[in-house]
């Protein structure tokens, strides 16, 4: 693989698969654990809605939780947490067939298609009980909203309700921010007892103009919005970067949390977890290919030029005072009223260039 040694291949694969659990994720896992526990005691089960924009880490969070709850030697007999998704064709029978598929049912595809909905329901309940499923995680639930009418969604609602009641399991619905629209529907709102979101990393706090008056350090941007340096947010981002650095496999962990590296890293990923990890993975691969003993600023600058050849300004080469930092301003949204289907999804948007001097004027973070 590009002349990498076996040891380098193992380190690279390990980094790509690594998972950093921070407090917000630990809190979400605590809710998952509570839902699993409640399922063991029967009664009416609560469910959870978990949202986050693209690249925030939802899928990695789910996969990590499922992997630590599933024992390799008992996967086919016991499956405490079932991960599934929304079928492309939305109706009750397709959803039930998807459950059987993800439960590793021995019922053949042809046999499933020949069964009536009532028989499929019975088969799903039997499989859930036999495998002792306590929690069902449904990913990409925003697909229930995208171009689907209320009748389609109601069919899935009824299916989930039936399964929850008969198998005594809880659901975690995971999706884009506009999946919150599901909670506005009566059938969902009464059952979604837990709601959480995963955020992008941030370096600034946005202030209302009325609150900004008299706040020391608040600066007004060109758009008229006031911002204040968020030192807790900066430290949170730095700890996450440090966690990734410690998993790169070098004898001495690279220092990626000094301002001259940390802030260009943020400018590169704009607070998106997935973009950050992918960029550092690219840098790690370059370091192995060039037999480097660490990752430093020149290597990051080289990686940036290779990855983004059409971008004129390399954040790792410019002065910190000239660094252009932006953050997520509005999450991806959905407009029911748009006449054209392609206009219904409203892309995320980012802030104006933020006042970097607010971050540089503060005491730099010590190596983490």
C-alpha cells in the first residue's frame, strides 16, 4: 500500500478507525444505557431523537456504541443493540424486511417478499426477542421527511410503535438537524422522551446586540453580529485534536495544540469533526510515505496544498493575524413549502470571517 511497512499500515488503519469520546458523547451514551436498562424492566418504552449536521460524528458515535455492546463471540445469538436504517421505498412491509435483514434473519429474501405484513411483524418480534435486542438505532431518519408525505411517515410510525410495544424495546432516531420536524408530529412527540444534538466545534460565542453592550472583549463583525472568544470551546477543540495526535502511533506525540497549528486546523475543517479527522489522516499518510518521525507545520502545509490545490491561501503558511476563521452559522434545514423537490433542502451556512485577534489576545493553551 504505497510502499508502507506493515507497521505503518497498522498504525494508519488504527488511526482511521479511532474514536474520541468526549463529555457530550458520554452523556449521550448514558442515555442509551438508560434506555437499554429500561427495556429490561418492560412497560412502555421511551425513545430518543439524536440530531447533528453532516460530519458531526453521528455515525461514528453509533458504530462505537454498537461495537462495545456486541460481543464478537455471541453476535449471532445475542444482539443487545440493533443498528438499522430507512428503506428507499417507504412503506410498512419494506421496513419490516429491513429489520429482518439487519437482524441477520435466516428467512430468504424471496420468502420475505412472499410473506404478508402480519407474518413479517410476527417474525421481526420473534427475532428481536430471541436475540434479546434492547435498543434499536435507526440512522438517517431525515429520509422520512425528504420528499415523503405524512401518510408514508405514519406507516413507519405505526411500525415502530408496534415493535416497541410488543418487543419492549426503545428506539433512537438519528438524523440531520431537520429531523426535529418529526418531533412536531403527535405520534412522535409523546414518545421521544429524550432529545439531544451533536454540535460542530466552536471558538467563538455569538452575542445578541443587547447583551454585547458592556461585555469586555466583544467585537462586532461586518454583518453587525457580536462575537466573544469562547475559551472553553477552544480548549474542547484542542483536547480533541490532542486525542487524535496521541493515536497516530509516533513515539512522541505531535504537538498540534499550539496556536500556530491549532487555529489553522480549525480554519481547515471549520469545526467539522469528519473534515478534521480526514485531513489529519491525510497528513499521517504523508508522514509515513516520507519517513517522517512526526507531524509538524510544514508537513500540514504540504498536505493542505496537495489536498486543496485550487485554494490560494494556505492557512498553515499565512500569518496568524491574517488567518480567516469561520464557524457554522446555520445548520442544514428543510423547507416543506418549496415547490421544487431540489429546493427543499437548505444547505448549511457559515459566519463571516471572525475576529482572530480575540483568540490571539488570550493566553495560549499549553500543550495537551
